[in-house]
C-alpha cells in the first residue's frame, strides 16, 4: 500500500487543521498516512499509522509532507535523510525557503503527490565531527549549517580556522557558521554571508562578529574540509549547533570538522521556477522597472 509520512507544527492550530484536511484527502485517494508517535495525539489523524520518531520512521513512504516553517522541515529531515525519502514542505511560517507549497494550494499539493507529479532534488548536506584531545566525541550532520558559537554572552571565542588541512586565520569572535548552499539563506545570510543558488555545489564559511581585518565570508570547494579549533587560551567555551536542533558542548581545545555529507537530503519539487523568482518572492525584492532582454537577445 502506498503511504506518506506527515509531520506538522503541533503548536499551531492552522497546521493541525491543514494536516487533518490533507490526511483525509490522502486516505480518500487510497494513500495511507503515517504520523510520528510524539505528534500523534496533537495531530489526531483518524486511522493513521503511528511510528516512533527514529531515523527510519519514513522507511517505505513515498514522501514526507511537512506542515509548518523551515524549522519543522528541518525536524522532519532527521527522520527522512537516512531512508532517502523526499521532503515536501507546505509553508505555514513566514519566509519558508525550504517549503514548496503554500497553505492556499493544499488540495492541489495533495493531488500532485497522489499523481506522483513532482520531481526530486538533491541538496548537499554536511557531515560534522567533533574531537576533543584527538578523540571523536560527536558525529552529526546538518542540512543548513553547523554553527560554532560562544556559550556565554560576555565571553568571546578565540578560534583558528582551517581549510583543507592548512591554517587560514585566527579570530576572536562570536562564532563561525559552516553552511551549505541550502543554508546560505538561513543563519549564514543573517551573519552576512552570500546567497548561493542551491544547484551550486560549495561549502560556506562565515565568521560572526570577528575582531579582525580579514574576516570575510568564504566559499570553498564542495570537496573541501573546513575545520574550526577552539583555542585553549579562549576566554570562554563554545557550543555547536546543527540546524539549530542538535547541540554539543565545546570545551577549549575542541576541533570541529565539516565536510560534504555522505547522504544528501531530498526535496520534492512541484514547481520548476528559477531560484531567482523564489528569492524575489520570499524577500519581496523590488524589481519594478525590469524590462528583460530584447527579442534579439541583446
């Protein structure tokens, strides 16, 4: 039997209503609905299969349909990435760069999934390793970014940054963001990094409030290995955040390495409009006066 996994923002009434409406439409079309055990009570989807929120929760599903903002989709990625199940976001948030559909097109979105009328896009992820005294203490991953941040507001981090095994610079700073092109419109963007088109394969390194003459955002090869070391003379300790969800304490001397993830994250796409159009729409960019190219291409 065909099935989809539904993940929703359980703290929002509009998300709960949208989930139930979509579930009814999927069921009527002969597609089974699965929900996570920690959301089942709030979502209250009649007849849904309930599964534990483990990395294989989406196994056997065609799509994970996500109702909420980018934060909800990042949560859903945790149960979809390992099974290579594509995520399809229905935006109920504000900007919603990762979402593919809007709430007012819910019926069409469900019908497109039922008809398998979508394309699947791969997004580069990060594999992240934390070492302390040479010993691996954490292996984790991120779709948007891995951010090394100071743990205390009043204490600055002293870090040295490395690219491909060679030292680049030392900074006293609030932190460093290691991001993917997908994450270039998230934390890295807020920290002053460049917007990178999602089809570009690259890794981003963006310092946060660095006290240095050279502290520019950097774009490296997708095959590069980026590393941040928290210097032992640092005034404070740090914390690693991956997608704002998974965290690890970073004592002085900790080393954080980020490289291209072995497993990409798959996104289901209903629309094939250029990323430029998405950028203009999401940020409400002014384009009045644009006339485009002439018929002769000039």
